[in-house]
C-alpha cells in the first residue's frame, strides 16, 4: 500500500486529501483535511499573506511527514474573470506546498492539474463548485468518504487526487517518476 496526496491550494483555506491505495490502484482509504489558515492560530499569522504562507508551510510539512506520500497531485494556478488577482498568491501557495513536498519526501513526483482537466475527468469540464461536489458524490469509491459539512476545498482536493489516480490506472509507469 502507498499514499497519494491531492491538494487544492489556497492562502486562506486549502484542501488536503490523503489517498491510501493498494498495489492495483484501488482506494483503500481516503482522509480529507481542511487547512484553515484563520482558525486556531495566532492572529499574527493571519494578518498578511506572507505569514499565512509560513503557517501553510508548517502544516503541509507536518502532514507530508505523517503521510509519507509517494506522489503529490495539486491544482495548477489559474486566473479567470472571477479571480483576476489570484495568480500571485496562489502561485506562492503552490510554491510553498511543492517545496515542502520535495524537502520531506526527497522526490519531485508532483503532478499539477488545471481545473478544466479535473472537471473534464469527473464531469462536463465546465463545472462549478456545486457540480464538482455532485460529480464526486456520484463516484462510489469517493462518495462514501463525503461527510456532512465537508468543505468545498476538501472536495476539490479529492477531485484533484482522484484525477491523478485515474491517470495512474491508465499509465502505471507514472509511479516510476521520482
């Protein structure tokens, strides 16, 4: 068995999901986790994006050390008409997460998936957050891990990680990437 992590990056909230897979790429367990960079942390971390990124680094390093994933699937940074200013902070969050992953696992097995790719794998390709939840809940091997009040960030991370698992099932040689 081995672990794959899916992450929906963010500077306020981030979704983090650990997938435990068997040797045939069957999902044995899924553990969603919401990284909330506002709750239960000292207020001096929440006052600036830089300080929240430092806290994000601490959290993901701790999770990577605990989970020991062999690969990371993360949503690629993007800009759209609803988030024209988002690329800078999101790019920084992705940078923090990927560097923490490399430091803890000593590998570069990182796969970035644009939102359209994730949505195309799970639904129509033009899905909003509600549609992603609907798509994830319609997949039996994922739906049993949805719980009441699961955040949209955890669901997105689940969709990102599952997109990678589907790719692994199609191309098992991707496991050889270090």
